[in-house]
C-alpha cells in the first residue's frame, strides 16, 4: 500500500528575496510620496502651486537659506520628475537587493540612511565651494553608497551597460565615481548634485573600510536576549548568542529508559529518506532514527 507523508520541503530560494523588506518599503514610500506631491501640485495657494510649499519644508536647502535639520532625511524621499524617480528606484533595487539579502534588513537600512545623510552634508558644506548650491531632492546620494558597497562586495560581478555591454562591478563603480568627480570639480550646470553623490559614496566607502579593519555594526543587530525554556517542570534561562558566532556542539550518548523502537516505523522513515531525502524528516522522525541507530551499536 502506498504511504502518504505530509511534511515541509524548504524552497531552494527561501533565503533570497527579490523584494526584501527594506527595499520594498523604500520603493513603495518613494513612489507614494512622488504621487502625492504630483497630486498636490495641481492645487494653488495665493497663486503658487502647493508643491512649492512642500518643497520648501522637505527638500534640502542650503545653510541659512531655508535649511531645517529634518531635511537631511526627507530630501531622500522626494524626486524632481518621473524619470528621476524611476532611475533611482531601479538602481536601488538592482544593487540593493543582494546587499539586503546578505547583510540583513536592519543593517542595510542604517547603511542606506547613513549614506543619504552623508550625501546631504556633503551637499551643504562641500558643494558651495565649487558652485552655487540650490535645493536638492532625490535618493541618488544614498544609492551611490549602495553602489559603492555592491562594487566592493561583489567586484567581479558582471553588469550589463544598456543590457548589452558587460563590465565588472568594480570598474563600473569606478567609472561612475570618476565621472562624478569630473562633473563636480568642473562645476557643471546640469542641475545634478554631484557632490551629494560623491558624499554618499565616500561615507559608504569609509564605513566598509572600517568594517574590514574590525569595526562593525553587526553586534547592534544581533543583541543577546535571555530566553527561557521549561524542562521537567523547571524553568531555565540562557542567553542567545550572536548568530554568526556558532561552534560545533558536543553531545553525549545518554542511555535512557525508552521503549524499543517499532521496527515498522523505522522502515517507514527509511523509505521516506530513500524517496525524499533526509531533509524531509521531522524532528520526531530524526530522533526515532537516532535512537534506533544507538541500539544497533
């Protein structure tokens, strides 16, 4: 008679997400804010579009000319046009997806905001040395930080320019940085905040170099917590360790007083292994098989 087993088989893609939580939240929030800003732009107050007042509050203005401290965060979620938004969001997804899957969501979000704030500070203090600075919007500075991280972590990953010409990530990033340096120093009047881009990339680069030398934000994302479990009516407490600091566990053969394992049940488990593999077993089935193997020795 055929046996039917109900069990969970993990997907080979279970550890990788094409839209991890922070990337998804950033994409949605940027799109929603752009749509709301476009909608409010249809209304006028005293002859001026409402969007003008919104930009005065949330865009990044030069020091002494409308600057507020919160603008170092809010300017990252505003964009000057549809193509500006689409390009930034595509780059964020393309280069940030693998970073968040590798780092984890908390670390990626903090890194993204850190690069964005660094880009804003660069635009406030360095850009005016080369050209007149104006209001700045867009996530480009933070995304340049993401770009530099991708190039450093996956330097040999091929990137296809215009979906045709392959170039390694390290050279792709280097080319972009050199173009930004040239444009920023020459004070081009293309309306692009080149020093914001460079500032975001510089902050990301410095952080990653410090991380390679031992400084890391990882301990802040894997805090130890006291967990409790109950055994034999008694409650025990133990500390959860860092998820990356794992060592092989030692075990001892304990001769307990259990009933002899039913051979028919063992045969069913062995059949299941031959058909679906050892990973298909439940914890109870693994224990039964382990107990049976002890009795054979």
